[in-house]
C-alpha cells in the first residue's frame, strides 16, 4: 500500500502563502525566497524559532529578500539567441 504524506496545518499554510507570493510576483514557480517569506509571515513554528534565536527578525528577512530580488531583476538578461 502506498504511504501517504500528511502535512501539518502550518506547513499547508506556508505552502499556500509561498504559491500566492510567487503569483503576486508574476513568477511561475515557488523559489526559496517565497518559502522563506511565507515562513516568517507565519510568525511561529520551529523555523522561525531558530531564526529568532539567531537574532534574525522577520523584517530583516523581508528586507534582505527585497534587496536580492531587486538586484536579480537588474541583472536579468535575455536568453541566448532570443530575438535573433
């Protein structure tokens, strides 16, 4: 018999938020940035507890992700051969 993987309500919420964040950013996939932002937006759970113990705040995570996203958008180049 196939084993079924059950997710906790917190995991389901994080996944739903990460999908929503990807869609809001017009992206067709969920990246680690979306997952991290969804985790910190929950405000509870093992992952956020670890981040807090390390002195990392939700606001600093959001700021860092925003900065990296802006840098990545500035570096995007057309695919090789595009337009030729």
